[in-house]
């Protein structure tokens, strides 16, 4: 500090630092404020409708009788099937790309395409799902068709997240495994995957929480609006929470707008639980090197 | 060790469960001796949706083993599915078009029309607007026709204030838009396009409510729910001003903006006992349920007549 070279413009530099910090603070404050306004607004309208009855009743034209049972069950079916389809496919693709594929123009082309697919608007996946799963494969307007469509939608993100997790596994681990005579498959199965799994799971759960909020592709493939029974098989017709919310906000009666707010709270809670699960998984299983 | 188990579960059990669930599903429940069962699938207009939704709800309370589904894909979208044989019943806020009849015929699907209710398209104004309480069809046509240059209220009638007109209306995919343009402008889908369009009628309600010089139109149910915040414009079709109300819509004096709502059924589908029972339930309960969801029922005798017209059971 005694060196004169440190002193010039010190006040100005410190001020610039303070300004930058303030800008960052405003950014985070803005995001949180928007979320807080949403939560306060939704809670004011919706909280009084939340009850066990609201969760366990089917939708109704009479607000006091209406509930979201079919929407919740539909969303759960949807998530389970979407995870079941996208997880093995996504992780399999990531393992191939990271561990097996040679580095050449073809894999680079694949890689670019996957990154681009992650940016395709969700409605496009809806049109694709309608043509392929609903019509061509003949799944009809079933939970399975919806789940397959959403699985396609989140697949690029699952692949990329899994690849990043696999990349983060130190090479020394693989080399050590080969060194004691393990095969490539054994190395992946017993060394690489267990280490990468927390990251893979976090990425998968986060993309599933995107899928649970999707409406457009499901409306496109013909998810239904009024359903007063629970799906009992993947071939059953279904509705999901976002569609129920959308339907209620479009109704003329103000009570339904409040019911929609109630359903939004439920959806937010589900999202929060999923994101919390992602954090818990990451903290519990993550190893540091 | 946890992680290994986790891997096994995620990679082996999840897809297996999927396959197992897939194989178990898809069994259509056929007729049950004790009562009705099976599926009734309905799709189509969002305007008719509330009526069919109410019917589906009550019908399933009476017949818990029948699964009734109601979708919203618009009148046109509904007919596409109906003509492809994917649905039993199609909701429609306008009669079926010749091109759609053709499409149905190509797939061997016959469409039988059943009117189920009346709706009155309502022209609404901001309550602060105390001048335009009644407009003639011609004035509305001049305001809404394509290329209309009317920007201020005094361009419609000279004694109206020199205030800007702000227009709100449904988007062009809506059956309400089709009907309004046909009835007012005289040609389907012919409308000026410099208005705020929304598929969500609640957006139109809020828009007209917040803007003093505004005018818009949508279904009667939305006006009835917001009549404390909006004013209706009575329509003069040459026989004096008639305001939209349940009576004037039912007796047809609210012209030309009273319009019928339909369901279309496949006569073949009536062979399924649950579909027949549902259609009969629909007509038997329309008088009670239609007003509850904001529409105007047909005369009770009309429903009885329609019931009698259903093709006999096979």
C-alpha cells in the first residue's frame, strides 16, 4: 500500500466495484421480487381454496365442488412415464457420446444437433408427437403419447446435463480402473457412473420440472380438458395440472380464477419438492476430487 | 453402495415397469350387465365446452362406471377428429361446413346435428360510455368491416363525442368471430384487423373494462358474469333496440346475434349403450343445466322432439 503505483485512481476503481456489486444486487432483487409478487398474488386468491377436498375431488362446473384430483394424478403418471422414457435414452446417449464415440465430424454433427434441439419451441414437439405417437404409432390421445412427447422435449437437456456430469469425472479414475485390469464396461459401470450419477440425476430432475409445467405440446397432442376419472393405464386419456389451470382461467366466473390460483400453488409446491429432491440427491451422493 | 442400487433401479426397473404397465393397459371395458360402462369421447368448440362439461359431470355421477372425456380443440379442430372417427360427439358453435361433411363422408362417418342451446353474442362497452347504448346492425357493420376508417365515436353518429374508439374482439380462429362477421358484416371472416384480439374472453372483459372509449364482443356468459363492470350495447335490427337477455335470446328477438350451439353425433356411435344413454341424458337435462353454465336453453318441447328423433336402438 505504500507503493505509489497502487494509489492512482483508487477511489474511482473502488467506486466502479461498488457499482458493479449494486447492479448484481438489483438483478437478484428483481428476480426475487417478481417471484414474490407472483406468490403473494396467487396466495391471496388461491389459499382459501386449498384443502384436502380440493386435492381429492374431480373437476366440476360448480367451484365449491371442484378439485384437481384427475389433474394431479395425470401429472404424476406423466412424470413417471416421461422419466422412465427419457432417463435411459438420455443417459445412454450421453454415455455413448462421452465414453465410446470417436471424436470425428459425425459426433460433432450429432453434438451440434442435440444442442440445437434443446432450443426448439415446445409446440414443435407437440406437432411431432401428434404425427408420430398419436397417429403413426397409434397410441391415441393417451398418457403414453403425452409422456413420449415430453420425453423427446427434455431429451436434449438430459443428454447435455449427463454429458457434463460424465465430463466432470476425473480421467485418473478411468485410468486407475483400466490399470487394475477392468474392461471398459466395468470401468463405466463401477467407476464412472456412480461418480457422475448425482449430476445426471440433478439434470434429469430439473428438466422434468420443466416438463411438468408444459401445456402447449400436450394440448397439441390432444390432452383433454375435462376428465373426472383417474388414468389407470398408460393408454388412458388424461389431463395435467397446467391444462386444468389454463381451463379455469378461461372461464367467466371469478371463482374459477381463484381455483386456478389454488392449482398454481399446488404446482409450485410440486416443483419446489422436485427441485429440493435434486439438491438433496446432489449433496448426498456427490464426491469431490 | 447406495449409488449402485440406485443405478440398478433406474436403468433396469424403470423401463421394465414401463413395459409392464404398457402391456397391462388398453383393455376396453365392454358392456357390463350391472350398469353402463365404457367411454364417451367428446371434443370441439370451447364455447359449447361448458355445457358438455356440465353434462359429463352429472352423467358420471349417475353412471360412475362410464368415462366421459371432453376436450377443447375448437369447432373446426373438433370436426377433424370427429370425421377421422376419433370421437363420438363433436361440440360445435356453428353448423358443419360442406367441406367438413365431405371429409366425414370420405371416412364413412355420418354427422347428425342436434341443437342444444342458444348463445347471444354480446356487444359490450365501457360503463362510462353512456352514449352508445344502442347501435344498428348497419352502424356495427360500418365499424367492423374490413378497411373501416372509423376511429372516433362521432364518425358513427355526429352527436356522439369526439373520442377515440378502441376495439376488442375474439381472434380469427374462434367460432364467435366467424359468426359475428357473418351476421354483422355479412361475410364470414371479413373484419377489420386493427383491433385487440384474444382467444381468452377474460382478456377482452378486462380490456373493455379498463378503456373508456372501448367496444368489443363475446359470448353472453362472459357478459352475464361481468355485467356489473361492463355495459351491453342493444342491437337494432330494424325493429327497434333489443338488449341481450335470456328472454330476448330465447324468443329470437335479439337478432341477428342469437346463435344456436350444437353437438354432432355419429349415428353409429348410438349403438354403444353408454353413448346413447349420454345423448338422452343430455337432452333430458338441458333445460336444467344449460342456464346454469350461462347459456339459454331451447324450449323444453324442442328437447323432447329431438329425443324422439334419435334413431331407434339397434
